[in-house]
């Protein structure tokens, strides 16, 4: 059964399925003592808590920033040289680093994965993926020039016309959704901000 207005995608990336449960932690990263699971006073969720140094180890969603790099009507995609989804195509994107803005992170990832400089970044979509606790922030961007090549995390980097997009070889559901929305917007020549959730489909019972 699907819920109207919610987008379901299969298959799913082989990420840790968190479902709001903390990623396993054994030792306190502050003092090295063993942690326990407790609900802190005033909180409603179980956290890893260090009884030795009193640190509560909160775990929160991660932001992934990325670009839709465009050049003369074509889009730049990267073929992944790393797991997960080795060999499949993706938009340049990755986890934000501390101390940078979302635009800086998106531009940095494009430089790292495609050795390409982007400019004129405009926020295109905010895509939440609750079951893996990630939020994608994707920017439209212009490639500054024709200078690009595979970075360390890419096997190949190419510009694609819409008709050439390798739909069956895309790495992640969020890449597919982003490209679908982009080409739909392009046809209408309107680029509203997309705010959507990608939900894991309910498990099927035999
Ligand atoms: Zn501790």
C-alpha cells in the first residue's frame, strides 16, 4: 500500500537502516568508558550516555550537499569508484564538513568528485530520507568551464543530454528523484524549490 504524496523507491542503498535507533556505540568518545543506553531527564528518546563523564552522545541526521552541474544544456554525472553503489552514476554530493556552508560543501564535493568548478548555485531541493537519517540539499549550478575529470572517488565523469541519462544505472533514489524533477522543471522553465521525503516502502508480509 502506498500513501498519496509520498514517494517510494526501490531498491535501497545498503546503508545502515537506522529507523531512529542510535547507531551502535560501545565506548565513550570523550573518556573511553563504556556507555549505556538511557533516556536522559527531560528527553523522550534513548541515548548513549556515559555514566563516567556524564556525556550524552546525541546522534542527529547528517546533511548531504550536492550539485546539478549544468553546461550548455547538459548535466555532469560521476560514475562512482567507491562503495556503496560502485560503478553507478550519481550527482556530485557528499557529507558537509564542519565549518562550511551548504553551498561551499556542494561546490567542494563537485571539485573533489569531478575536479570541476561550479558557480551561481541556487537551491533546487531539500530531500529528507528519514530511514537513513540523511537530508540532501541539492543546488542547481553552472559549470564554470569545460575543465573536469574524475576525482579520486570517481571512475568517470561525463556530460549527459537528457536523452542520454543512464536511468537504469543511477546510484541512489535521491539522484533519480532529483533528475526527474529537474527535467520536468526544465520543460516548464520553472524551478520551484522542491521539499520532499523519500520513504522506505512498508515491508511486505508473505
Ligand atoms: Zn565518558
